[in-house]
């Protein structure tokens, strides 16, 4: 039997699909379900093509035909996340091209960076979500509607300890503060470092599901983190402006 380039390419494509599915489910905490599905497919392959048990193979094929729909239902969040990340690659490239000639940041960006700097210096915990093209109305509705102009003092006052709106996320859309004290979904990513707290997990939770960017100021260390897509990491104050769309 001669193995052609086409066969090698086919094997590589299947391997990449399996690896991508494994990584996606590992982050969502459903990796055991992935191994269960993989084991079932392996048994089906052995029964149908190796041992060639016709009756058992037919039963397995019926289960698989129905199971394909069940998998789509079970993994709908993961599938949605996959296609979002695929589309966001092109979107990020296009945005970089659009802003390549931008010489100075907008006024609201300057105010937001200034607020984050002061919050960092005073070690005041904060979670700020900057909406992209996708609507965040379902999350904005969980907080207090503000519809206010962005200013450093206002952002600092919102997150000042013991104020009514300090606990939760601040959502910004089109250069305006939409809502404060908003509730966000918490990421199930098991690869998040242990030193990240609940604010960081909530930041990653919203960016995994939408095209938003989330800024977190740590209450313990004062460090600034930025979450985008399925990644989160510390950034300097100087580079923070590059993440604000």
C-alpha cells in the first residue's frame, strides 16, 4: 500500500481537528466528555471496519447518526466560541489596518487610561468591559444604567470601595458608559493561573463569549490585566491604550 501526499494531508487535518477540539473542551472543563466521545468512535471503528460485526456495527451507526445532533446541542457553547475566535482573527486584522494611521488616542481613551492608572496606584479593584460589535445588552441590563460620558473621576468614583456600584463590571459602548455593577459570566477555563481572582475569571468569561475587551485592576497587587478572546495577561500602563478600541 502506497501512502500518498493526499493521505498524509488527510491525517494531518484530522489530527489538527482532534487537537483543536481537545483544547477547546479542556478550557471549558468538558475534556472527560471529549475522551468519552473519542472512545466511542474508536469502538465503532473497530466493530465496523476491523472485526466487521454487521449487526453491532449497524446499531453503532444509528447511535452515531443521532449522536451527531446531540453533540451539537451539548457543545453549542464551545462550537459558538470556536467560530467566534475564527472570525475574530480577521476582525482584529481589519481593525489594525483601520487604526494604523491613528496618531493620537480619542479623549475617552485618555480618560480611561488615566482612571486605570489611578486605580492601579491606589490598588482599587476594577473590571471594565469595552464592547465591540456584538451587543452586550443582556449583561448591561443586569446592572445600573448610566449612559454617561467617560471621565477619569467618574470611573474612579464608581469603583471606590463601599460605593453602591463598585461591585461588578462597568460596560462601555461607543465611548460612553452604558451600565455599572453588571454581572458577567465566569470562565470555566481550567488553565487560568491560580493567582487570578474572580474579576479576572469574569473578564475572561465575557471575552470568550463576545468580541469585547476587558480591563481588570487587581485589588491585591494593583496590576492591570487585559482579557481578549480566550487569553488574559498583565499589561503596562503605556501599552494599555493599544487594547482599547
